[in-house]
C-alpha cells in the first residue's frame, strides 16, 4: 500500500511550522535595509526600485505594481529604443 497523501501533507505542515521566524530588516540582529523605501501613513514600509534615465531627464513616469507573488525587482526593463519619443 502507498502512503496516504493527507498524512504526507500533515508531516510537511508540522515540519514547516517548526522553522525559525525570520528577523525583520533593520531590527537588532536582522539584515540591513538595502532598498529605497517610503513610510506609509499606517506605519508600514513600501520598498521600490527606480530604473531608466535620470529623474531630471525623464519625460514620463511609469509605476508598475506587482502581485502578491512578485517583488519590486520583477519588472519589464524596456530598452530606450522601445520608446522613441
């Protein structure tokens, strides 16, 4: 007889529950903050990434919001040839 898939899932969830809690960036013993970020009104931090030409030369600003499974580093980096205006 094969193993019950439900029991395998139960073992996995027990194992993953015993992992150490990760430390917050910039907390005592935690990793340093390496991203540009702003503080939101509710106290949370929002990290962001800027790419492209320097701000003073930019003609347009494009904001890309990613989903829950992404990060600020997941973006389409367009070539300057793409936007010939």
